[in-house]
């Protein structure tokens, strides 16, 4: 029973790899982000890079920075992430998980903590680029000065 399950998993992965469109080297992108709660945060920005890009799996990193409604408050997030996306679709949905660190500064002192995230979204082709819309649930460790619980991001990415 266990051998047949393993065999089925191996055959499924091989089939996805063989019949999926060819993999590309990676993806680079930039985005604007709108975090919540909005009483604490203003619009932010960030960058992402996919280092591993298989037909149905991407692995990469993301950096985002958001300023607070209080001009001295800011947060930067550093996330390693993996996302799944079905191969061969023009409009490509994706879901993913990530973990990393955050640095929050209030103008007097800065604190570091860890974060975890779940996210999902869509990539829509626009010429050579792809429009990327994403919703991200963020969990910060410890006692951050101002909590950040969700982000909606909209950006452009390029595959290479």
C-alpha cells in the first residue's frame, strides 16, 4: 500500500514535469502594497524575485516596506516564499506560503521579529510583462508597535 502511494506520487510529479510547458529561469517584479489596519499604515512598495521557477512551483524572496500614518513609523519585511501555480494557463492563479523577518522602527528604536504569511492571487499577461494582483495574510511575532495583518498588492513582473 505504501509503495503504491509512493509510486503514484512519483509518477504524478514526473507527469507534471514532462507535460508542463518548459520552465523559465525566474521572475523579477515590483509592486505597490496597501496594508491593514489602515489606521496604522499607508501605501508601501516592494520587490520580489523568483529564484527557482518550475512549471508549477516557484521559490523566491520578497522585500516590502510600508510607512506608518505616524511619519516616524515604518516596517520592512523580508520573506522567503514558495508558490504553486497551475502550468499552461494565460491567466495564472497562485497560492503560497512564506516565512521571514520584519524590522519595525518608530523613529526612536527599531525591533526585529519573525513573520509567516499565506498568500494568493492572479498573474495576467500584458505584453511582455505580467500584472500581478495578490492578497497576503501576515502574522508578526512578538509585540510589534503597530500590527500588520493583511496586504493587498498590485505590481508588474517579468519572466526571464
